C-alpha cells in the first residue's frame, strides 16, 4: 500500500499573496511637515483671535456720501483747464 501524505486544505490566507508594506519616503516626510505647519498655524490663529475677547468693535462714524464728495472736492482732484 502506498504511503499517503495528509495535506491540509488550502485556506484563504494561502491564496492571498503577501506584499511588503511600502517604505516611507520624502513625500511622507513632507506630508508630516505640512500637517505640523497647519496645526501650528491654527494654534497661532486661535491665540491671536483670543486676544480680542468678546467685545464688539466700535461702530464706524456715519458720513453721508454727498458730504464726503464735497470734502474731497467732487472732482477726483483734477484741476480745471483754463
């Protein structure tokens, strides 16, 4: 009687080829640097914004357009031709 070898059935993991993970390159480092710069920029923006508090800014003075044109000379600063 011939000797039979018992083999295990082929599983799903045996059929899927294993692939090595790609190495980190310069683009990955640049991506990390840009993430760090973005987070740092957001932090600095928050710090600048928090200086102002919750106070409303003062209202700008109201100047009517006609008075403003009269004050500017209404001619755009051009001298008349004589």
